[in-house]
């Protein structure tokens, strides 16, 4: 098979044969030849309905004609300037208009860069050194947040990767998700904490949803202790609706971060927040951040086209919500685990009740998930290859696609 042959060669050229660890599917990953709409076509000629969608950003599907035409028009004008362009103002205006808590934004090249810069900005604004993150929360592959999740109510940072300096992650504390009391205890005992960063909906291991008052409670607690609240909306931004989790739950963070969905699937990131905080970013202030690809015109163009389409077609969100509900009804009937959904995000957990935090997610039967995942792939449905990743749907998924996904759930869960 072509995929196996490609992987054999890849292992001689790239570490582990892949460009990102999650792609290291055993015994070998499938290689994609092309993608269109809701489908992937592998080099082996296999057609798959895609429920991964680049891990979230492709809310309009692959090679969406509306976005492609916008990119093509921009390519005629150039795809890297290294100078300001009017496109920056257009996309910044959309983002600030959609988020009550954001007055200004800085564009970067990835979600990882956005969270790294947001943490640096929080430290620069507060003059404090430490940060708090949620156990199991993922905020990119930079040193300060590559921290092992602990099992206690509050845990000290321990490096989760070789090459990460222990002294650096010692400034990163952790608390469980959905436990506002643990956060308050930690903040009451430590006066050098600059920020609390979290995914408002845990997407990297989920979706794991916030309890009824959790986000409102942590907003009140962080404000009381002069700690900045950072919402990492790299996954949830524009996925759960216009304005993301901030608008959905009515809780304004001090800083928020965004990823590739604001670039229509092209490489981009952004962080934004209150004006008095953002004006500390260079060159306006002393917190340094820079990048040649910041404000890349091709990514900005794709993002503007995507977000304008979502504004003009609010029915996209309603339809996707209905679609995950329909899949969930089938999964719940199987009585094997629990199904969690919110908008276009969904997941079947091989655990009796929906998990509320990372420790409960770890209780899932990962062997059962692996068997289920393989059966779904054989049925023509590509899900993210981990119990600890969110599934996604797009506007390109047809009613027939949804029926086929639901039928595959019925087949693979009831088998």
C-alpha cells in the first residue's frame, strides 16, 4: 500500500516519521492525497468522512470555494509583505466587534505563539512571575505550559518534556478544572501569580464542559486577587458561536487567544484583551512580541472570508448543533460510555458519566476507544485518533454525511 511505503521512507527523514506526534497512527498513518468539503481521499484511494477537520479550524470544510476564491485573489497581490496591510484592520475589527472583552489584538503565526505571548504580557502587566493552568489543559508546545498534570488539588509544575528547564515550569501551578475552590485556595496562599490560563471549554481532552457557575466564579476569584484571566479560545473561538465561549457564557476574560479558525485554516494566531493591557505590547509598550509572519496577508484574507461567512450565515451554528445532537442520540442508546457535545464539538467517552476534569478523563477505557476508532475508520469515518481529542463537524457535512456517521456509531458501538 502507498501509505505504508511512504511511512517507511518518512521514518528515515523525520523523527517518528511524522511532523506532529498525534499523527503517529499504528502501524502506520494514512497519507492524504486531497481533501474537499467533508471528505478526505488517501493516497490509497480510500474516501473518508472527516470529523477531525485539521483539529477544528475548518468549520466551513476543506477547500471551501468561498475561502479559496478569496485566497486566489490575494495571491495575485502577493502572500508575504513584512509590512502593515489594510487586511489587518479588517480582521482586527471583526474580532474586537465580536468580543466584548477585547479592545485590541496582535496577530501572530499560531495558537502556541498566542498563548506564549499572552502569558508574557500578563507577567509584564502585573509584575508577577507565576501562572496557573488547569490540569490537562493544553496551550501549545512552549516550555511554560509543558507541565505534567498532577493528582492533588493544587500541584507544582514538573516538566512534561525533555529539554524543559525545571526552574521555568516551577513558576507554573495547576488546579483541577471545574474546581473554583482549589483556585481560590491557591491564589490566597500565593501573591506572585500573574494569570490563570484555561480553555473555557476543555477542548484538547474533550470537550469537557464547565459547570453551571464555574467560569463566572473564576472570573470573580481572579479579579479579587488581581490575577489576570486568560481564555484560551484556540479551539472554542468561533467554533461554539460568534464571540466564542466569552459570549456563550457571558464571562469576559482579561486576555483571550485564538488560533487557525480565524485564518480559515491557514496558519495564524492572535491574542487580544483590554486596551490598558494590550498597550504594553511593543512597540507601544515594553512587552516584546514580533514575527515576520504576523499579519500574513494570505491568512488574514482567508480569515476575513471565513468570519464574514459565519456572520452572514448564522444558520451554520444551528445546523451543526442539530447534527451533533443526532449523532449523540445514537451514541447514548448504545449505553457504552457517555457522549458530550456542544455545538459542533462532540466526543464519545468510554466512561460511565461525562468527565468533569482531567482526572476523570483519564478513567476512560482507552483500549475500548482504540477498538472503536479503528472500527469507525474501517467504516469510512476519520475521528481524531485519541480518546483525548475533540471531534468536529463542518458546514460542509451533508445530511447524508451525518446519517453515515450516526450509522457508523450505531454499528461500531453496538458491535
